[in-house]
C-alpha cells in the first residue's frame, strides 16, 4: 500500500491532507450531533410541561445548567420573556440561526474537501500523462517501465481523489440532512414553548 501511494507522486500529499481533514470533521460531527448532545432531556421535559405554575426563573436556571443547542435557544427565549410577542419570536429566530450555525460547523470545509479531492486527482492524472509524453519524447516508446510509472501515477491519483471525495460527499449529505432535521424540530418545539410561555404570563397577569 505504501509503495502504491508513493507511486502516485507529489499530488498524493494534498489528497492525503484532504482525507485527514475530512475524516477529522466527520468523526467530530458524528459525535457532536448525537441527539442527546443537542436536545438535553431536562430541557425537553421543561418545555413540554411548562405552565403558569412553572417559575420562569427556575426554568431559566435549568436551561443554564443544561447543555446543547436547544437549551441555549430556550434560555434566550426565557431571557427576553418580558418583551412583546413579536420581539420574542424575532429573538427566537435569531438565536435559532446562531445555534444551527454551530451545528453546521465544519460542514463547509467537508464540502470543499469533497469538491477539491477529485480535482487534485485529476491534476495528478494530467501530471502523470505529461510525464508519459515527456518520456516518449526523450526515449521513444521502447522503455515500458518509464511509461508504466507515469500511467500508474495518473491512475493512482485519480483513484485516491475519488476515494476521498465519495465518502466525503456521502457524509456531508447525511450530516447536513441531520442538521436540517434538528433545525425543524428545534423550531417546532421552541415555537410551542413560546406559546405556552406567553399564555402562562397572560394568566399570571390576569390573576
């Protein structure tokens, strides 16, 4: 395997770096996007059971102690509970965008890796073919070893670039879809919570 990689020439270095960057991002995002790390169970119970009997200050304390993007979103909604309805909704949307951006961290780089890797492989292919033609020009076609080494370089870099790009594309698509699902769920749960929050404040005001 090492001999094969060496045959790929200098372009195997950036392709290898792309593979390391892509693998690091994929592993980190797979860990960071586990459901339990995004939706803290304590905050889920809080939002589902929130009523006029629930103390907003106690709820805010729960959110501050909890972890995950959803906890930060609900914390922001509770922090601005004294504002008007439209302002609370606007704050919720702004905070939601910030939290989703955090969940998407690294996915842009993974997308770049997926796009650049096959191009690097293609560049390696071109360089390998140039080497073949230079060998033909210098020595004719009587030395098959020189020709085969250039062709091997061309083919190996192409394969390496595709081997990095294909899983990167698949992982990026899966992770992006997962973030979209989380974003939809966060918005639905946060909207329902804001409705409960405003209703509870109205009941307290009428008492």
